[in-house]
C-alpha cells in the first residue's frame, strides 16, 4: 500500500522552496557566470553574489562584508576551530560541550591528536550547559570556546549570549554553531558577543552544499583551502554561485515573514507533541521544554524499540530520525541523549521529529495517529 510522505526530519534537511529552485535554475541558465571573470558576464555574476550576501546578512542581522560563503556548516565550523588554534601548538585549550554536532566533535578529536587540549563542558538533564563549570575551565591558554546555539537533536537553546559575554570579559574568541538557529530564531549578530557564527542554507529551504561563516573581525579568520582570491582569499575556489543565489533567496523569504513562520512551526510541533503524549502511554519529552527552538521535539517512547518504530513509521510514509543525519548510521545510541543522563535503552527509545513551514496540521494529526497505532501493535 502506497502512503503519501509526511516529512518530519527537517533538522536533517529541508526541501528547497519553489522560488529557491527557480533562482538556482536561473543561475544555471542564462544568468550563469564566474564572479572572478573580468568581463561583463563575470560582472553580472558578481552582482548576484553581492545580492545574495546582502540577503544572508540581513537574515542574521550582520554586515554583509563579514559574511563568507563556504560549502557547508561543517566547513564553517572547521574554519572557526582552525582559525583559533593554528600555530599555537600544545599551549592551546579549546572548550566546547558534550552535545555538539559531529563536525565539531571530530574536529576536536583531530586537534587533540595534534596536541591541543580539549575541555568538554557537561550538560544537565535538560540539556543545558553549566555556566559555572565553563567559567572555571577558562584559563590563559584558552584559544576558543564553542557552544552550539540550538541542539540538532533536542532543539534545546543554550545561553549563548551569556557564554559570549563571559568570553568577551576574558578576551577569548567565541564560536557558535547556529545551523539550527538561523531562520528559526530572530537575531541580530552585530549586537551579540559572537566572534564566529556558522550555519548552512539547507536547514531553512535553501540548497544543500551552501554554508556561511560570520566573523566579527575577519582578521580572526584563516583559510583552510588555498588557491585563488575568491571570498577575499578566505575561501578560495570558484563559488557555487547557483547554490549561493538559492541560499540568498531562501534567506530573503525567511527574513520577510520570520515572526509568523516561527509561530507556525511552533503551532505544528506543539499540536503533534500534545497528541502523541496523549495517545501513547509512557512517553516524555527529552530536553528543556521551556528553552527550545520552535520546530523540534525529541520524544522518548518508554518500552518501545525506537529503531523499529522509525522503520515502521517509514513504511507508513512518516520520515523521522533518532539523531542527526551525520550520525544516523552509527550503531551506538545518541551521544547527546546519553550526555543528558538517559540510559542507552532510553536513548534507543527516543525519536526526533522536526517540522518545517511546509508541513500542515493535517500531517501533524495523521502522523500522531500513525504513531499511536504502530506503538499499540508493537506493545501487543
């Protein structure tokens, strides 16, 4: 039996909006060009690039000149870490948390192998970091503090402004991974104590393969690739102009209607969540329900094999996941949930559902009822 798709894995990626696809197609067609070319076609391409930069900057409240385009959030995260630790050898400490995205965890593993001291700050059962532990961990060798703004699995919002102010007091560069915050929280980064902020376009209906790093002072930024003078030499290589133009369009659309769209996603999430908690005994929400981004819920289904539930939901047309897309194929339970104090069994019983502006109330209702029916079958 064929089931229509109900896509509730939008923290993994979102479907590009029709206007975004149109913008990409335009730059693949008659509006093509290489921004590094000296002729008129190159000039046209440079205008498209500048236009996209202005739109992306407007989404996060930044000065356009402080925006550098990359290939992904992962690359942007890596740039922030490399820029802050290069040439410092063993006299270097990086402080981050136990619940960061895998791109940061693996970068930390690489730095540790090369002599950098990595200090991981724990989180409480709600998923919130201990600011006191962070303050104690900062010393004269601290070269970077990195705290994810919004967790990709639970949607929990960290107190990044307080962290940034603490770093500013100590003169320590601060980076936040804002992949799940951009387009879901209203922000004005020029007024916030961030030195680096990274995100990607495909979390708010932009194209995949597009990333951004905002840098308060570009003298802090160092390239991890070497070649031409694209992106002022900070990110050499011919720009992904169609993708960047699509990213700019997605940013423009999200900025234009941000307050309403945030309310819409929260309405969908809250309705779905309330129905599931009512329908299925033994369920609970993982993470701080008062400090969450608008679209995400992580639900623990007590006594249910979450891996099997994900498979059964997939057969029924509901797309969801147990962790981030970057770690979905690992056999171990979610390290984020385990860091919050869940047992392995509880982590395996937990599933993330993440909504987008394209979801509907009917989809939320249908998915909740399917979850009820499948859980009843699994328990009997």
